[in-house]
C-alpha cells in the first residue's frame, strides 16, 4: 500500500512538471533583435531585390504609357528635272480617342499589382524566416532536453552498475538501465538530425553568413487576436491587392483594345517651290480597318478580364477559409497552453532527485523509476511540443491575416 501511495505522489508530480523556467514569460512586445533580423533579411534577400527590380520596370512602363502615342514625321522631297521642285512637309497622327490615357491607366494598375506583389513577397519571406527561427529554437530546446535525458540515464546506469556489484540489483535491472541509456543516446542523435534540418532551412533564407539568431520568448508576445475584422483583413491582404489591381488593369485593357478599333487621323502640311511658284498643301489620311477591325483583340481582353475576376473570387474564398482556420487553430492551441500553465511549474532537478531518492531507498523498483523519470522527461518534451504548436499557429495567423509586419513593428515599405 505504501508503494502505491508513493507512486501516486510521483505521478502527480510528473503531471505538474513543466520544462525549466516555463513561468518566466517574455517581454510584452516582439524582441527588437527579432524585428531587426527580419528587416535586414528583407533588405538583402535576392528574391526581394528581384521583385523590387520588377517594380522599377513597372514604374518605367507607367511613364512610357503616359507619353504621347505618336511622334511627328518630317518629309523632304527635291527633284531636279526639266522642272526643278523642292518640298518639305510635316505630319502628325492625332490620338483622337485618347488611347494614351487608356494606356496610362493600364500601366498604372499593372504597377500597383507589381507593388502589391512585392509586399506579398516580403510578407512571405518574413513568415518563412520566422518559421525557420522557430523550428531552430524548438530543435535546440529539444536537444537540451535530450542531453539532460542522456545525462540522467548515464548516471542511472553507472549507479545501477554499482548497486549490482553490491548485490542490491539483479542483472535484469542492470540491463534495463543500460537499455534506457542506449535509448536516450538514440533520441539525442535523432534530435541532432532535426537540428541539422532546421539549420538548413535557416541557411536557405539567411544565407551562409546570415546574422546571429535572436532568442525567442517562451510564447509570442502581443499574441491577442481580440475580435478581428475579417473583411478588412482580407481586403488588406497583399494577394487580394494584387488581384484587385489585376482586375482594374484588365478592365482598362478592354477599354484600350476597344479604342484601338477606332482609327486615328493623320494630318500633314506641305510647302515647297516648283520653278518660281510657291506651293502649299494640306493632307489628311485615315486608315481603313476593313481587313482587320481588331475585334478579336477585344474578345481576348474580355476573356482575360473574366479569368482574373474568377481567380480573385477563388482566391478570396481560399484566403477566408485559411484565415478562419488559423484563428480557430490559434485559439484552441492558446487555450491548451493556458490550461497547461495552470497546472503549475516544477523544476526538473527536484523531480529527478525525488525519484532517485525513492529508488535508492528501495521504495520503488528500477522499472518504476524508469517509468516515472521517462514520464517526467516526456512531459517536458510534450510541453515543448505544445509551445512549438503555439508559435506555429500564431505564425499561421500572421500569414493568413497579413499582419506579420504590423506585429514586428515594421512598415510595409521596410
């Protein structure tokens, strides 16, 4: 009966055990080092620089679209025959239907789409970097826990060998202790592989000579969703801004293609001399769109506009579903985390010492000791896994809501 009560006490202690210093919460705002790491990465990343170059090209095309459509033409004609004559003339096609304005409007909205795409790339990269930092932080914490497990199992195996020599343990219990050490070593090697994978993901974003990684707080700071305005968040998403600009550009392109079915006149003035006579003339020409009236181009532009509008509808549905799912996932994970913290915090050292003291005193068997110590360590690992899911669900929310720059305190132009 006494052993049963002791095991019950140990079980309660194991359930209440959490990872070391879990009660020490982080700051009330994201760490400045984390924000600066993201900022410097955004400024130096080749993908962002490529998108910036695309924006520069779109700005130049916008300037081009707002310039006059036609240039004047000059004509010189001289003839030295029986009668000598010389003429000079100038002609100018007139943008009668304001195609220039339509071209400029198309270029403007295409530039807005590229600018929104640049913003989208920055947000995506920021989320990718934060994910990589989080995974690396989790891997390091798990590696420390695995090292603590291996250290404990090594000490336990050595103590078991001593007790075996003294005749206090049988060979089966000694073999069990050695198997526990082998398992702890295997787990640590597996965590090493996870660390290597997390470092590879970081290198892909930061490069080989990336900045020093900031230390994450135990939980995301300022991670309070309150009551978000779903429609406003969706409308402000860079992806939706891209689609709206593309729709506007497609609509303006339909108008431009329609205007291109209307001919523009060309007016020319000509003056010259033939022998001793001065000659002046006026010329007006209008192209005849009889062989090709450019109606196919209008149909194509209308179809492209329909395509972009349908893509926007599909993207909106998917973005809304992703946003709602991310809110629900974070709220559930955060509730689980808060419930976990309410169970209390107890250091690993005191829990291990209690178990070791009971085992030395013969109050619990070697098997019971291993079960309880592994449960304590597994509980800590599970708590670390819950913390990782909390961070991941928060990052999923930031990605789905487009709030990563706001959370980090970065401007959209950073």
